C-alpha cells in the first residue's frame, strides 16, 4: 500500500511538472513571442514605390521655349518665316519653340509712334506688361529708324526689338547665344548651390573704425537691395553687413617707388584672407552664404594695389573659392566702383551669366538699378526648374534605395506624407512645363525638392542609418538564450512524457 501511494504521489508530481512546463511554454509562445514581435517590429508607412521607380531626369531642351511675335502688320507670314529659320538652325534644332503671333493693340502702336528711343519704348512696354516675369520672350517689330541696319536690341525686360529689315538668321543667332550661354555644361555649376534662400554677407575690414565712410554702406545698400527685390522672383536673398576691426592693419605689402604705392602680390594676399576668415561669420545659417570683403588699407599703407606677377589687377580684387564665389577687394577711395564689382560677382555666383557679343551682332540696353534683366531671370528660372526637379528625383530615388537596403529604418507617416507631396509636386511641375506655365512649374519644383530633402534628412531616419543588421544578435541573444535553454529542455520532457503514454 505504501509503495502504491508513493507511486501515485510521484506520478502526480510529474504530471504537475509537465502541466507547469506546458503552461510556461504556452504563455511564452502564445503571448510573449507575439507581444515581443509586435513591439519590436519596425514601423514602415507605405511609400509610392512604383512612382519613385518610374521617375526620370529632365533636360533643359525638353522645355518649350515660348516666343510672342509682336507686330503692327500681318504676323502670320513673319512667324512662319521665323519658324523655318529656327528649324534650319543647327544650334537650335534640339529645342522646342512655340511662336505665337500677336497684333499690337492701339496703345502699343501709340508707344512706337510717340517715343523717341528703344530705351523709352522698353520702359513703356514693361509698364503695360505689369512688371511681371513672363513665360517666354517677346520679339517686337519696331519702325526702321529706331535701330541700326541689321541690328537687334535686347531690352532690360523680356523684349527683343527688331526692325522691318531684319534678317531672321540674326535673330536665330542671338537666340542660340542666349540659350547656349545658360545651358552650357560649364555654366551649369554655379559657385552657390541652388537653394530657396541665400545669405549675402558684406564685410568692411578696417584698421580704424572712422575709415568706413557712410557712403560705402549706402552704396551697397542701394545696389544690393534693388537686386534682392528683383531676384525675389527666383529666390530670397538675406543681405547683411558688418565692420571688422583688424588691429593696426599692417600686412606684408611692399612699397614700390615706381608706382608710389604699396604692392600686394596674390601670394601674399593669402595672409590677409587668413586673418579675415575667422571673423566672417561662416556659421550664420545653413543656407548658402556669399562673402564679399571690402578692405580699406591703413593710411600708412595706402594706396595699396594687388599685382599678379608684374602687372596690376584691374579690379584690385581677388576671388576666394572657399567663400562660395565671393572675394576680397581693396578700396583706396570712395569713388572706386566697388559695389558694381561685388554685384557682378554675386550674379556669377548665382548663375546669371552675361552674353558674349563677340561679333557685335546685337545691342543690349544698360542695366537698371537692379543690375539684372528680366530675360536673364527668365532663363535662370528655366534652368533652375530642371535642376530642382532632377535634384528631387535623385533624392527620392536615393531614399528609396536606402530604405530597401536598411530594414531597420523607421518610416513614419510624416516622412510618407513628405515623399507623397514631393512626388505629386514633381508631376505637377512636369505638367506645368508642358502647358508653358514656367512660374508655376518653378514653384512646384521648389516645393518638390524641399519636401524630398526634408524627408531624406529627417532625424528619425538618420538615427538608425548606421545600425548594422548583425547588432540584433548582440541584443537578443543575451535576452533569449537564458530563457530558451530551459524551454527547450521542458519541450523535451513534455515530448518524452507523451511518448511513453
């Protein structure tokens, strides 16, 4: 009887052990593992992967170049003649031109009859157009006495002026010059990267604070404020100025008795740049910054001129690649044309290039106070639209490839919304380009690029950007190994128990 009771007790204890093991296994596998799986699963919002894979780059000549031909006479025959010349031109054969005939209204005809110069006509036509950037160029046919024989006038705005005796081959040649200047491979890379916002920092470096004449600052303010206002059609410019005191101002310049001035060779000017660079405020913001330094020499070292070898530098300035196309200019007198040079270099840094009139085939009107023509901004807008779209496309494709390669990166709904918005804006910009609405295309392209970059550089993506896959083993093995071994042994005991039965 005692033996039977001991056997029944041992069997009951064994059954309780098997039951406890089964309960632990069920709780671990049925509750613990699913909870762990759901809490450690990487959150990934769905992205429009098909649209991303189908995105392709655009090229400059894929845009339609709109031309409005304005004349007081019958325009259809003249438009057809111009179209034939454009089709035969080798330089322009890859571009898509849309030429629309336009008959001058009575107000415009009155302007041609009442004004006495192309300059006055250009101002009047711009006032009629509402001072807005147009989506193309306008060719205006004016009476012969306004223009020299065979010449074309390029206005300050979006108007080209031709006479009734003009050869349309000359018009095609000028259009080819304009497009090649803004589409040439070397010109595609400006010193300042494309951005929605730029900083312009003007620095007055002096050894005596009283040496900064008020007219220095006022001239810069007048020139750059007008340029900034005009350039706002493309991007915003934040212009600021500062005065930097550099001690006694004595630098390694050599006095030349022949020139009766101090000479600063280009090699020695590096020492001056090294002194100034830490004080320029390079960390003003994350936006691209253009630096221009105006150095007023100490009175004991004045006048001072920059020499390259044995010849003086005409502009008395030197450019610095580290300053995003900016540079340093030595000013010995208030009358020096310093503001014009700084503005010219800013134009180049932003990608506004002047036409080369080597054959003297056209006459260009002088710049107004803004220092930039409307047609230059129009061509810059055309190019930047393509650049923004291509940059957004590259960024989105890079983001898609990154997410495919690294499965640990979290894709939040906010990032998904940014990507979706960017894709939609790219499509909207492409449609606007086909419809000839350049300004709308440019606005959409800027939004597309901004959303793409914001999504790509989101901190939540960067947090796990360098998280290797094998790091999971280092985290989960110490967690599951102490639990896994007893569970495996329990499974073996349960299996043997039911196998004996």
